[in-house]
């Protein structure tokens, strides 16, 4: 466990669809119509209500560009809400990938705080099919979340739910490095 401002930051290895935080974050694609990986798992576990709400969002605004976030209900999930954010596709690091990934985390947190949500679970955004190197993604995620929480606050708990042991260890190392550098 780590602290960022007054917020507890917890890293666990597990399944994001089983988290009991008020919101979970979906590593969505820009269509918002479901897909593979985390996105597919959330849509399957949450049921058709999530897809219907995503279709309503698409009808209002089109898709969701990289770095942005939208919110739906949680359907059949324990979480009351799903925050759908789109991370960047890795293109070698010269196409604003770090900036877009940071925006995805920051905009997800801002959306949670603006809705009065007190706890949120994140997956490792963009590191699956989108190919973002996990170590680099973990450092971007940790610094973005830590900076947001220290400046803005508003959350009691932020969880990073990592599916594999390797990803869990990578995120733990990123948080340890970040907190050691701040001492």
C-alpha cells in the first residue's frame, strides 16, 4: 500500500471485474462497443446494460478519443460505475503516447471526483493489444495518479488491479521508485 496525499493506493493481482470499488476503469477502444482483453471482460461480466449506455454515448458524441474518458453504470458488476477510457496505441514513443496515457488516467480520476466517487480501480491501460511497454506505462500511471491525488484529492482509495504477477511486480516497482524519489 502507498499513500498519495490522503488517498490510499493499493496494488493487487486479480480480476478487475470482481472489484468492489465504486467505479472500475475500462481500458476501452474508441468505438466504446466492447473488444478484447479488459474491455471484453468488463462487457461480458457487466452485461448488456453497459453496451446500451455506450451506444447512447456514441449517439450523443461519437466515440471516445485516446486520452479521454466517459462513464456508464456498472450493470451486473459489483462496481456501481464503469469509467471507459481510451489509451494510446504504442507507435514507438514519438507520437505523444506518454501524454495520451497520462491524460487517460487523469481524465478518469477527474470524472470520478466530479461524480462524487470515492474509490476506483484501474487496470494497466494500453499494455495489452495496444502494445505500450508495461514498465513505461507503469511509471506514467504512477506519476500521473500520484500527482493528481496530491493536488486534487477527492478519493479515499485508488486500486491498480493487475492481471499477471509480472504486471503486478512492474507496477509495484514503479510505485516504490516514485515514493523513494519523493522522500
